[in-house]
C-alpha cells in the first residue's frame, strides 16, 4: 500500500477520534443556553465525517448533488423584502433568515438571535444576537444590520411584504451595542417573538444593501444573506438556483445546491416527479397522492401542507363596484362554499368563515356561516345599482382556474358577471396590491393565532392600508381593535377582540370571503431525497430541518 494511502487513513482515524472526544466533552457540558449552538456543532461533525468516509452507509448523510425542486410560481424578484407570493418567501428563506424561527410544531427557536426578553410591560423587547454570523460576502452580522433592515421594511415606500405586520408591532428599533437590538413597540406586545418568527415580517441583510424603493435586482445579484444557501442564478419565469454556503453558522448543508424550477401546470409537475426530472415538487392534489398510497406509484413519498391552504376571495373595497358593501355581500351570498370545495378539492376541503382552523375556538366562536341566497343577492345588487358591468376576477395561472370557473358559474345565477384575468402568480399579487382587480382568488393561512398570522391583511396606519392589506379595508374601529389585541396578555380577551374584528371584516363589510381550507396541496418527493421535511405551513425549511438538512442518495 502506498504511503499516501496510509497517511490518509491515519489522518482519518485521528480526525474521527478527535471528533468523538470533542463530542463527549460537548455533551457533558451542554447547557440550555448552549443548546442553540448544537446544530452547528452536529453539522460540523457530520461534514467532517463525510469528508473522511467517501461512501457513507445507507441512511447516513451524503454531501453533494443539486436537488431539483418544482415550484408553481416564479419568485417575482430576488430582493428579500418583496415577497409577491408564499412561494417567493419560502424560496428566499434559504438565503435570508429571521431573528427567531418556528419549527414544525410552531414552537419558536433561537436563530440569528440567541436570546430575547421584554421589559415589565412588554413595550420593549431586547434581542441578543448570535456572534460570529457572517453574511455571504464575509461581513459580520451586527445590530446595525438588524436595525437598518427593520426600518427599511417599515417604510411603506419600499413595498416590503412585512411592512404592515412590523409597523403594527414596532415603533422603533435601536442598536444598544454591536450585538444587542431593542425593539420599541407602540404599546404592550407580548406576542412580538411570534410576529418576528414569520420570515415574511423581518429578515436581515447588511445595512444599506438595498436602495430606497428598490424592488428589482441590480448588479447581477441580490443583497447577501446569512442563510445555509447563497444566490447563484435566476432566470425569470424559469429557474432560481442557490448554492451551498460552506461558512454557514449552523453547519454547511449537505446539498451542493437547490435548483427551483418553475412549472406552473400541475400535470407537468406530476409527470416530472414521476420521471425523475424533479426530486421534490409542491402542490400536487389528492388524486395523485391516492395513487402513491395505493401502491400504484412507487418510489415516491408525500406529505400534506401544514398550517396553510386557505382559499379566499380578496374584495377590493376601494374600487367600484366592489367598493359598495352591498355588492360584496351579494358576491358572498351568490356562492356555495361546500359545493365549491366539493368540486375543486374532491371533498377534501373544509369550509370556514375566517382564517382560523375549523376545529379551534378562533373559528367556532363566531356562530355564523354563509348560506347561499340567490334572491337576497339579487336584491342587494339592485339596491346598489349594479348594472351588470363585468367585475374583474384575478386568478393564478396553472393553479386557480378550477376555483375561478366554479365561482364565475355560481355568481352568474345571481346576475354577477365576472371577467377572469388568469395571471402568473407574481403578477396577480402585484395587480391585487395595486388595486387593479376587483376580486382576486388568494391563498392564506399561517402559524399561531389567526390575527397574529394574518395581521398584514388588515394592517392600517392612521386610516391608510398597509402594503399587504390587499382588500384596502381600513376602519378606525378595526385599527383600534388590532392595537388592543396585541397589547392584552389574556387569551380570552384576545379571543373576544378577534371575534369582533372577524364579524366586521368577514360578515358585515366582507373585505374577504373565505371559501375554506382547501386541503388539496401535497409535497411529493422521490425516495432518493432523505431527511427533508416541510415547516409548520408550506415552508421549505424550518428550525429543525428542511432543505438545509436534506441529502440525496445515489
């Protein structure tokens, strides 16, 4: 045997031994505070072992390979703060990170922040940052980056998706020292960590790395993040690619990278996952997964989405004719939630009134359900002076056509004429935000209490709707109620406030018409993909796993 081979084996033996000794010492001294650093240490061991042992045993992590992930929509823009769709958010979550993060169960974990604490009445929250975290360009994460990112998002002129959510809960952010940030709330905010754990609300980039109002990529790359993957390439409408961040503070991913391929048609994504052109894909329906369950399709795994999957109509409250609440109520009365869900989701969907899960008191406390009433819808339309002029109905191409078709058919029985605009996902969001559509077929959902998870949809500041308040519905009553909700520590009081807000928003004014939880979306992946799991909703990564902990078998 050549000397170089003996030397390699010798080095591998001592490296493994040293790692085992370090692991024993680490386990013996691990404290609750140190637990936040555990993923990085474990990942370092795994990667070092993988480098020494070229062919790991089955079931053990493998380093290498690019995972092909099928997505239904383009990301719209690589700029992190601008999330035109949930898909855009989940893709960019692999590059950009929040201070705290949810796991699969919706529990909060330290992330870029190691600890956080409120003052006596929760009007101020102090976050201690993890030291030594590097952006992809080598700069160290500091408190000034967090402050700048928060203030950039809070400025409505920048069009950030988290503007309404963050502004409702944060009045100011201050750097106390290099690694300490204080958030000053407009009042008591006992739920601020839950708000910040939603990556659509706040994620961090280097200060001044995005120009005021910038929503498009400049210079060939977006600003650097701190995440497990870094930007590699983007072909608008086709593909977004990320590469492994070898210097990731949590331990480098096993994958070389991920290639997110835009495939809008469900049938095409289904064919690609079967043929092996994709390794993972999102949003395949119940009929497809039944074939996996029955054994008709082999070599595939699936899991339903989590706390997401609401299907709703956004009604533009500022553009005639839907600016008239009678027209909005007539639209609601012309529709049959149960029949829509039965037709589109093959009976898997569950009708609800609000954004809350059907079996929780956030939903059952309402005591109201929509019942189709064509005659009352006609009466309201006549009273409102509706002339039969087409009402624009936006839907996402390749995803929402079945929803739009049944809505148009049902509403026509009451004399409502919809004109469908079948758009790409990012374009639908842009047009809805801009108020260019009367009605939009929209998604929804979220982790935790429904008002906290969806406050961006009703956020208003001094009577002006936030960026993501797509119905444009603002009343002083709701604005005051949302503030009170965030201030009270007692759940029972928050439930009572939610009930009054929901009555106004979903019943009296019909800013949103929720059809129900669709339960028709599933992730499907090939057997070669190991250790991948979704987040509490549809997220591609989470505090305990996801794409950054997945690997590919040969």
